[in-house]
């Protein structure tokens, strides 16, 4: 299966919308997002298939966990909706991370790189902060990797980009451990966690 993710906040229409919605980082709004753009392409296949054709395996996909909000976003009051949805999103992040960790290890705890799509907006930071408090017993030695500090918010491409970042960390030898989690929180309140492990035995 070939997965392609492409998104950009850098076109004129998107920048104007972000500005109108008071989401764009500025002197007046230091907690706004910094727009970016990215594209990522992932080939997901059975390991045996990849080995038969002598392909390089960059990472192992252990599992994907997704949770959706109980209410639909209100487009006329999106900022208030996201702020009010923070506790529920935090609970869903907690649940998806715990489930992903359960697929990865038998001890129920995780050590490794944690790629998160924090982008400067307070609602997203609050959701992740609340989730981190809940996850304290599960997360042991972790390193948070925040791609937006270098690339800006890349929207729908963030999950695939996070997988690529984890895979390149193993290839370059600077990953914290042989395990990684990619955590995403969308504007619509949908959250997800991708569990990965390094290639090889």
C-alpha cells in the first residue's frame, strides 16, 4: 500500500484564513501556529514481501490507534469548540498512546522518541499537556520531537512526516531507543498514535 500525504498552509488563501481565524503566529498572538508545508510518501507492505525483493526496511509498523470526538466541530465557533474539547482530546490521546504501547511492549511502559505535532497553538499544547500528566506511569525515558519547530505546521502531512523522521533517526543512529510513537491531533479533534519499531532484530 502506498500512502502519500501532502499539505500546505503557505498559499495566500490559507494564510488569509489563518489570519482571519486568529490562528496565525504574530506579535499580537504569540501562541499562534507558524505555517509550513510538507509531502511524505510511505510504502507499507508485509516484511516478507520487502525482503523477497531485497528492499531496505526503514521501520516496522506495530500498530495505529485512532479516536474521534463525541461532537462535531462547530465551524462558526471553532476556537471555543477546540478549547472546550481539550479534556476529551487529552483522554483520547491517553487511550491511543496506551493502546499503541500495549501493542509494542509487554511491560506496559514506553521509552523512546515521541514525535508530536505541537504547533504553537495553546489548545493543542493543553491537550498534549493533560495527556502527558495522565501518561506519567506509561512514559519512562522519552524524548519529545516537535517537527513544527523547524518546519512549521504541515497539517495533514504531519503523521506521515513523523514516521519518516522516526525512520531516519534509526538510519542515522541517533534515535533514543528502538521504539517510537508518532502522536497527532487534528483540527477536527480526531487524535491518533502510530507505534513503530526499528528495522532488524
